[in-house]
């Protein structure tokens, strides 16, 4: 929702004082010192990602009050319980995950600014931070960190769990930090245009060109915003082209997508990967029933440390069905599968990639700001481990 900062109902100065006091407590008096030999170990009462959120909220509140602004804060709390189908198992039996996402966008005439900061226990980072120029009503040219457009799900729902219809996103649409197998971010330039900007019936297009992720022992690494050691490596060019049959986001839409990624590896087994991705997607609404699907082909030329090249190709697909029982209640189901992935050298870096999943769930809209979801799924990893998972999620958006 678009709001003018001067219309905020709460006492801004009082909130700022409380946030600053919280930051001071966390970074100063909140330290517990433990002596080990001659070294001092500092244990923070508040983790860094919580402090980052406080600082971002402070900065958001300081934007000028005379310009039209759009700011949102998303909070997600997820509980997971897993039961392995075979033992022994390396899986965590249960987990509690939390995530906060701060989204802000502002227009200065033809100039647009957008930032999205994701904070969690694993890694806090800017999911998107970019500046755009709008030459006309149908096109925006962006520079900065953007999402790779070659994914319908990822570009539709981004980071906030409040936005997406299920708790767990399709494995092919996962971001780098949680273990995604495809580069999800690009640092460079992007062009967004057509009906995706003008919100009209017709063609929508989105392209990007920039630096992309690196491979390390933990998987893909989000590309840095600034760096002078990239050279010609880790480059990405991507596109998504579709036809919208309705002038709204999330309506009836058919399209194609693709990306070409050059990924360098900082691991012993892989030196470089030339990756080509091509896919089709469809989103269609039949009154209270909605179908969302993607078919993605991934082709890799893997250059290993011995400078020999391995060529591989596999296909991933998912179909999600969502039925609205009433204004507040939805039930949904999703099928995911991957074929020809057995001999993939690239996927050896991602043993936790879910190659097969069958999922059913229910979503309840508590009110405009809160959503509760419950889902059960059967999953098979690339490592061949199989498990059943129960997941619950509470999501909140402000304002």
C-alpha cells in the first residue's frame, strides 16, 4: 500500500529512541565477555541480523515525507518436523526458522529506487537493491542487484513467505543461500517492460545482464554488489517473455524464459560451468481454482580441475493447484519431479536438492496482515535420502 510518511499514526521519535536504545544494548552493554587465555570472546545478546533490521527500520523512517513511498516489513516463522523413511539418516529431525524481509521503493519522478533486505540466521543480505530510470510508461531500466528473471515463481513471490501460496517453494526456484541450484541474483543492468510495468493486457518482458554467483563447497554464493576481482567470469544474461491475458499481476499468463550463466568454481572438483537454462511457464485462474506450472531444462558443460569437460542435461517440472474454499481458506497441492539427473556432476555439489516432492497444504488468512499455513510433503533428495515433512508457518506483513 502506498502511504505518505507524514500520515503515520505512531509517534516516530519515540520509536526511533527505542530502536536506538536496542542497538546500543546489543552492541555495547549487551556483550558477555568470556576470557580464554589472553583473548576476549564477545557473545552478542542479539544476533547481527536483528540489529540490521533495526537499522533499516530507522533509515526507512527518515525518508522525506513529501514523496510517495511504499515500505513493507515481512516476518516469517516456520516450524519443520521430518521423519526419514530409511535409517540411519543425516537429516535434522526438527527446525525452527525465522526470517525478516524489509522492502522499500520510492519514486522521484522518472527515477525509481528499490531495496529488499533479507535477514535470517544463515546469512543477511540485500536480495535486491537497484536504481531505475523510467523513460516512458511501459519501460524501466535498472542498475544494481536484481533477481534473475528466468524463474516465474521466484520473480512473482520474491523472498517474503507472506506473498507465496505455500510454505516451501519449488526446489528449482530456491534462492542461493538455502541451497538453490541456479543463480537467482545478478548484479548489473536490467530492462523491465511491456504489460509488467503498464499493468495492461499484452506482452511482458524482463531481461538482465550482469555478474552472477560463484560455486563454493556450500553451493552457490550470492554475487557481491561491489568487487574488482570478477574479470570476465561469473557472467549471466537472462530473459523472461510472456503474454498477459489480464492487466493484473498473478493473472492468466503464458511465457518462456531462459538464462546463460558462466559460473566459476572455488572447489577442487569443478573449475567452471557453462550453464544454459530454458523453460516454459503457465499461470491460469479458473474462477476459484488456480494452476501454476513451470518446465525447466538445465544444460551444463562442467570443466573439472583436470580441464576435462563433462556435458549433462536434466529437466525439472512442477505443477501447483490452489483452490479457494472461501475468502479466508485455501487448500493446495504441488507435484515436483526431475528426470535424467542421476549422473549429474554439477548436482553433486547440491546433495540436498529435492528432486521429487508431493505436497498438500492449507492456508488460512487470519486477517489482512497475517497468514497461517500447514502442509505435509513427501520428499526425495539428490543424495537419495527420502523423508516426510510436516511444516507450519505464521507470516506477518506491516503495514
